[in-house]
C-alpha cells in the first residue's frame, strides 16, 4: 500500500510555535513512512529562511487570500473562488490529505477542499472561539485539538466533534554543558549563573511583561546569580514595554532579549 501523501501548508510570512511544533510532527510522520510535503503560499519570508536553514524540502503554493470566519452566506463566493484556484492544484499533486495548523490556513484549506479533491484535517493549536467557527470546523474530515484547554475554548457546537491528541513527537534534546557555557559567555555572566528562560514570540497572548514581573520577584527572593533570557521574535510594542518594566524593577542588567534561535 502506497504511503499517504500529506500536504502541510503554511502562509510563510512568519515563524511561531505552531510552525515549529507542526514541523516536528512532519518529521515524526516521515520517519514512520508517510510522505509529508510542506508548502508555502508566501515565498521569500521568514519560514522559507527557516526551511532552508533546516534543510526542509518544500513546494510553492498558489497565492490566495484567506476567507474570513463570517456567516456562511457572506463567505460563499469567497470560499468558492479559493476552491477554484486550489482544487486543481490538489488534484494535480495527488495529495491524500491536507493537514493545517494555523487559523489562516484552516480558513484557506477548509474552503479549498469543499469541492472534494481530498480530506482536510484541522489541527487547532491555540485557544479559539467565534460563533461561525463551528460551521467551518465541522466540515473538516477530522478536527484535532492539542489539549483539553484548547478544546474547551472552542464553540460549544464544535467541542464534541474535536478530538484531543497530545503532540506525539517531541524535539530532540540539544542542551549540553557546552551549549550552556556558550550562552553564559554570550551574556557575559559566570558559569554558575542560573538561567531562567522565556520562549515565545512577543505578543499580547504570550504576556512577556508578566515574565519580567515574575523575574523581578524571583530575583528579589534569591541570593544566587541569575540571568533572565527572553527567546522569540521581539515584536513591538511588547519589547519596549518589557525593557521599561525591567528598568523599573532594577533588572536591566540581568534581562537579555535574544531573539529567535535555531535549531529547534
């Protein structure tokens, strides 16, 4: 029996946790004999740079605008226009499944598969709600939530349809004493320093200022040398707010904004 050919589509203009997690899933599935093909709607962006750095083979996808999660009658023509562009592509590429991991691609590919070229798996990785989400989510061949917390955030009509599947594959550990020493050297701190990390893109949902507040309390309660490392895309205005709060708490010399780091 031939291996399933699965498309993992991405918009491509950003890199976040859903991208890293889904690419780890893709690697795990390939190791088990599935043909997983990442695709990019937007070439030349941050995700293509990551793919090239990690040696991930990918294919270009047709450029389309994502339909909105509006009432079905208001989005019918928009969704059909997306389907007319992407349905022939799916049939030509002979995909068995489309597996999406972020909201823009959920919206794009739930429309793209409406003509029946192949089934769509909707993999919800973040809390989400909205009165029209249930209508579109229930049209997927399968709806996966990564946790009970995520499922509980969904519209009530969608929750019974969603299956909770925890991430079956985890990244391999790359931590080592040598890596820790390199980081301490980069930060200009002694090897005995305790390193406390924040790992997320700076956004309202990820609450980087809360990390700084916690760092202030930890520093006030500890006599050990500490350094607080913030990894992730330092989007504004959250970067400026975090730095200002660190200054106010007397942490300016111990808070380090290090940006996105790879490998993952």
